[in-house]
C-alpha cells in the first residue's frame, strides 16, 4: 500500500505495512489513536479490547491532578483492579532513581501499563514496559512533546541523556478537554517541538548528501504536512482553540509514527534537539530547575535557523577546512568536553572513541564531499529553512520564550553549545557541518553577537 500524506489522517498510518519509494517497508506497532473531546471515557473499553485485565496506572504529581486520578477511577468503576502509582516529584527526572521507584511499585500480575502524563512519564513507562514484555497505553495530559509514538525512550544515565531502544505504545489517548486546559507553556512547548522539524528535516537531507545516510522523502512529507497544519493554526493557540490544540497533538503523534517508520529519531531530532539536550544536562548538573523540552527546542530552532540562513550566503574556505582537520588535537578536545559536559564527559568521550566521527580520516573524506556538493547543500537550505524572523515572530505571538536569555542561558553556554552539542549523538547535523568546515567558533561568535543585539 502507498503512503499518501496529503490524504491520510492519523489512523490511516496504523495497522498497515507500506511499500515505500525509498525501498523500505514502513509500519508501526501503534494500534489505536484517540484524539477527541472526552477521550478519557474510552480507556476502559480500550483496555478490554486489548485483552488486558490488570492495568497499572503511572503518573507524576502534575499528571495525577490533570487526569491520573480520573483515569484510575474510570478503570475502577468499570471493574478493573488497578495498581495506581504516583511519582510525587513535581520536577521529575527520567533517571535511574525514577525507574527504580516504578519497578519497585510494579506488581507481578500487571499486564498493561497506562502512562498518564507527558515526556518523562512516557519515557519511563515505555522503557519499563518494554523490558517487562507488556504493552502500555500513553494518555497525554499536554501536547508538549513528540515522543509519544516513537520507539525510543530518552533517559538520563549517569548524567548523560541517552535514547534507549524500546517499543511504541499500543494506543495513544489525547482527550482534547484535558489537552486544551494544560498550562499554556506546555502547549507552546509542543508547538516549539514541532517547528524544530524545519531544522531536523534539513539536517537529515544534508546528511544524506554528505554521508549517504538513508533518507526517505515520503517520511519527510508526512512530517512536513503535520508541521504545515500546526503553523496554519498557531494564531489560535492562545485561545486554547480545539482545532489548534488537536493539530499540535496529531502532529506530535504523526512525528512519532515517522520515527517508527524510519527506525530512529531522524525525522524529529537534529541539531536543534542536540542543543536542547546539552542545555538539559547542564541544568541538571548545575542543580537548576528544568525547562520544558519543547521550549528549549523552539529556542534551539531560532539559533540553528539563524546559522542556516547565515551559512547559505557564505563561500566556505575548503583549504582552511583541511588545515583544521589536520590540526585536530584529541587531548584538547577531551579537555574541552570535560569542561563543558562536567560529570557527563566520560560518556561523551567514550562515544567518540567508539564511533570516531571526529577522526582525521573520516573528516577529510567529508570535506571532499562537502566541497563537491556545496551548491546542493545551499539549495537544500534555501528550500527548507524559513527566515529566522518568521520563527521568532511565531514564538513571540504565543508569548513563548524566544532567546536563550529568556530561560536563563548565558552567552558562554550558547557559544559552547555550537561547539560541543554535536557530541551528544552520533548523528550528522548542522553542528557537525560547521565543525567539518572549521568555522564552528567563528559561527558561534557571530551567533552570540547577533543574540546580544536581539536581546537589548
């Protein structure tokens, strides 16, 4: 069957195997998506349809208030003997302690997990259910991030943000009555996560040009269609408009399905996410209050959008790039990683020793390809990345944070982000391209100067 993003609704992607023009077959294990007002009432029947009898409802303190208690009561009223566990921390972190707490609360005869919440709860329950070999249902309390339908769990191990293989939920429930009443900063965070797709889709195409990485135009079109619908309805978000909120939630789900189709997070995560992950680790290690993932991604989109728009108008000095490659000093690199990543540095250094993305040999080969394909790269940027002012205006119209200073990030951290955030993943993005060209410090300086002017 052919994928037709122009015609498909979310449900059309479920329960089918698609023969794609990219040469691969695409499918998802996600069975049901219910996004509508009053969707919570469908959960008891959904559990029955899935053939499960003993659900464990897991939520955080915020999720309990938003829908956790209501979901547990609905299940109890319909004859289910539930296990109800609340992770009481109001600023929950998806780390070893949280996973251990949930595992200790689990009872042996539980046959399905119902995760009520957003990103952190979803990642914890996804990982736990995968390793226990039981399904889980994701009940969203805010349209704040795109990981609901993905097959990866983003967790923090030994202070380093890492995505672990897991499985998708068997069902996703988004009650629009709950979603539209979520805190506005969570709704705008979801929109921030979606507009980041401008950058990650560009990163993916450029990676295909430079490294011959697998690239699927159909998956890109899926995500682009959802992105367009969200931006078309963005002006109605502040009114908590049902159509606008539904568009964000559906886009977040479709993006997750796209990740399942691709087999990784490429359709949803690029340099804008790597910057966000770096900031998240910095905040945690410094004991600072965490910032919503999508909020950071939105700001990361402003930064990477500026860089892309700057990059398309320059002519790289490829001889300088070759000298930069030859002069790479691993010891100096490790010293800078230790400074910037602090306690998380050993994991970052170990990743580089494993994949060797910064090695002189692979670096030199990439420079040759970048030089040959530079015109294609520029055309990709021009056709894919909106003007930075358009991104800024959209975020401002929603009263969302726009610049790093809005969430307490200083100029030095911004500068460091452009240099080292690429090291959080083995993935070719804009940030690796800057490093390959030997202009990462020059561009970081230009970005900081521009931000200083914008933030006056």
